[in-house]
């Protein structure tokens, strides 16, 4: 309860910050997108990672105002980056189950895009596989509404949520993100290699874009490259960092 009231206060005060992690095209190493990851700035504890408060935010409903703040901040930041000349950039935002279930989610997203002036195709919403599988018919409806607006949709942590493959075809999604639990043991572990290769093949046959997350080593990168998986996210290319550090990176690379 104490944490809950602290979190409630933090949502009121806006005591959060977004860090951004690069998604790069390999081997060009061009930055194609940035995933926004929220942190709680607590005066006593410093930066608190989302793993420690997102579940509570979800449980208490605080995820709704917090999630709106995340989406709006990420869109505003994306507009700034576009104005600075990095127009191809896409920003990704993670949605929680409760956010995804809001009946007026699509309207809220549309309104947010209008308010911030971000073109819809520059915003990607990440939904975990388990969120989508919870109510597959409901998910199809919501995804279609979102797709009508023109935002990009990806399935996060893919491979961990017991997807119904027949439903995957009905979801109007753009991208599968291979969960880092499979990437972690590449290329030594045969099962991880087989699963990764199957996910990539599945994505290709469904004409979906594929992103590998959690890439930490050259050996993992090489394995993915051989399977023609070219969109990479992970510590090898960068940890989540504050927006001003991303600015520096763009300035350096042009
Ligand atoms: O950044 P970190 O590795 O600590 O993130 C831990 C988890 O928190 C990840 O699963 C990530 O998707 C989730 N997360 C980070 N930011 C957000 C957010 O803004 N909203 C939601 N719903 N989840 C987030
Ligand atoms: O669930 P989601 O994919 O949104 O989780 C994103 C989280 O994964 C972030 O908190 C980020 O810090 C973490 N992450 C990103 N890249 C790597 C990586 O290469 N290794 C590890 N261990 N974690 C990563
Ligand atoms: Mn994610
Ligand atoms: Na993920």
C-alpha cells in the first residue's frame, strides 16, 4: 500500500523519465527506430526500473494515466527528432494489457497523434503475445482500429506466449519481435537456434517484419544475419539511454 500511494503521487507529479533503446538495421548499422522504456525517478531510490512498478501500475489502474504520459512524451520526442532531420525514425511504445483493453484506445491514440503532429506511421505500439492471446477476437477488433489510424503494430516477446498461429494470420500486425530468451543462447544452443530459425521463417511466410531483441554478442548477430534477420535491438548496439544521449549519437553519426 505504501508503494501504491508513492506511485500514485509519482503519476500526479510526473516523476518519470523515458529512456530510449536503438533498433538498428544490420549491417548498415543505421538507426531505424527507438523503443521508449519508462523509469521512475524517485528522490530517495533514484531510477526505478519498470519491472518493479509496471505490474503494480497495471493492478491499480495507474497504468492508464502513466501509459498516456509515456505515449505522449515519446510522440513529442519523436517530433523533435524529426524536426532535427531524422525523419525516418520510428518510436516504439509498450502497451500493457489494461491499456490495450480500453474501449476508446484507438480514439485516444488518434487524438494524441493529432495533438502532437506525429505522422501515424512513425509510432509503433508493442503488444506482448500474451496480451493478444487473452482475448483473440477482441484483439483483432482493436488491432484493426489501430491499423486504420496508420500506426505500426508489433508483437513483443514473440515465442513466449503460446500463440495460436491461425490467429496470427488474422491480426493486422507488422512485426514480430523474437524474445530475448531465444536470442540469449544463440548460436550454441541447438533448440534456441531451431526456434529462432522457425520464427524467422514464420514471419517471412506471413510477410511480417522481424526484429531480434536482446542481442548482446557478435556471435548472436552473425547467426541472425545468416538467417537474414536484419533488424536488431540489444546491448551490443546500445542500452536504453536518456533522449539527450540519443541526440549526441545522432549528431556524431549525422
Ligand atoms: O527497461 P526494462 O528492461 O527494465 O523493462 C522491463 C519491462 O518493462 C519490459 O518488459 C518492458 O517492456 C516494460 N516496460 C518498459 N517501459 C514500459 C512502458 O512504458 N509501458 C509498459 N506497459 N511496459 C513498459
Ligand atoms: O519486454 P521488452 O522487450 O519491452 O523489454 C525491453 C527490456 O529489455 C528493456 O528493459 C531493456 O533494458 C531490456 N534489454 C534490451 N536489450 C537487452 C539486451 O541485450 N540484454 C538484456 N539482458 N536485456 C536487454
Ligand atoms: Mn518492448
Ligand atoms: Na520484448
